[in-house]
């Protein structure tokens, strides 16, 4: 049963918590749920960031809860929660203070996991392809390689440390939520990332460079085995990401997500594409001919840069997800024409 076909009669009554709901993927998740008729949502984030306000203020939800007040609020209110979608994180790969990542990406996640265990609540959380490092051990979402992985930055380390902690809990079912999935997001792009600055997608930066100067600057390759612009990533449109998460929720709700499916899952398209392809698609979305120049990569990220990522998606397919993903060209066209032009939010 496909994600678009699968329906339940009671999902409108389901109540969920979404962390990171003012951010990029989190706000898109709230909007997608609203479109499915789900409005019983508690949104959690740091709502003092003014640049994020347009991501969430017009969404439909029960209450907005400040991130650091969540656990006090849960203890005090004891709400009935049917599932938790944990998308909140410190995602800045150029932040090299590990303690910042540890606090937000590890410690906070542990507390949410334990809450879901104590209250028997299904739990979906965002991991990252940054956990794979330079890809020495491949890009298969195989639990046996987690301890071997060597992420290239503190962000990736924090995500991998939580994945490792989760798998230790999974050795005993009583330490786990009834149903759970950790999703290793690859390079996600799409609407509602306007606030991300340096960490926004290459498409967002390319669009703004084209509008300003008519040219896009890409990083040169600093490895002899890659030509300039031929660095490869698995780019996935945010609309596919939220669709997969919703499919998992529906699968759990319909009793089709059995405990043997609990685990870590890659979430990319399964097809690596070059940055040059990405930029050409951005120009095409603007009905312009490509104009690309290459610049030196900043030294502070040079030795922490992934030159190739490609998700092995067989595990998610085996779990039952059978919908097609947006192609790079189709996803970028939708993003550029329907959101970037006119600075519209999803």
C-alpha cells in the first residue's frame, strides 16, 4: 500500500509532538500533517527566533511550547500523546564546539526517547547522513557498522552517538518505545529554509546568487579524484522526507509496522547527483542558461567535506515504502518556481 493510498479513519484524532517545528523540515512536517487533516499538534522549538516566525505562525496546532520548557510542561500537564516526531537539532556543521551539539542533539534526544518509553509512545527521530563520514564503510543503514563510523564534524558525531545509544537500548525491548525509527537524512532541500543562512541548501544559495549577479559560485574540488563541480551528494526534496515520515505514522497506526521494523533507515533518493547538476537545474527553474564559476573551498571545512554520499534505500523499500521520489530536476523546479520565486513558504 503506497503512502498516497494508505488511509486511516482516526488519524485526525491523533495527537503528536513535533520538535524543531519552527525550523526547516519540522515546519514542513506540520504543514503536511495539516494537509492530511491532522491539527492536534504540539509544536516545540525556540520561538524567539524572529526569522523563523513565518515558518510556523500560520500553521494549525494546539499549542507552541518552548524547547527548554518541554519536559516541565509534560510533567505538569501530562497530555495524551500518540506519537513524537523529533526533528529539532543543532544542524550547523561549521559549529565545532561539540558540547553545543551534545546538549541539543544527544542529551535532549535521550530525554525524549525515555519519555516515549515511559509512556509507550511511538518515536520517529532525525539522524543524518553526516554520521557516515567520508563513506569508508559505505552508506548502508546496517546497524552493525554504527560503531565503526567516523563522522567528519561534531554535528555528525553527536548524531552518531545518539544512534549508538539507541541501538544499545534496542537490545532490550523494555528500554524502547513500542515502535521507533531513526531516519538518516541525506541532503534535504526545499521551502522554509530561508532562515538557515550558511547552512541553507546549495539551491537556495544558487538562486540568490543568480538573482543578484547572474552567476553561481561552486567550490572547487580539493581532491584529485573529483573534478570541480563533480562532487556527488544524494539530494532529497523535503516533500519526500515528510511524506515518508507520514507513511511510517500511518503504517504504525494501521498495525503494519511490526517491532522487527524498528531501526535506523536511510532517507535519500538512492541516486547521487553532482553539484553541477543541481545548479543547472536551478538555472533551468529560472529559464536561464547556466553560468558557473569555481572558487576555493574555505579551509575550515576542507578536511571535513563529504565528496560523495548515496543512500542505499533497500531497507526502507523492504519495510514497504514504494512511492517514487522526486527527481532532482523535478524537485528543484518545484522549489524554485513555487517557493523561491516570490519567497513563499510551505
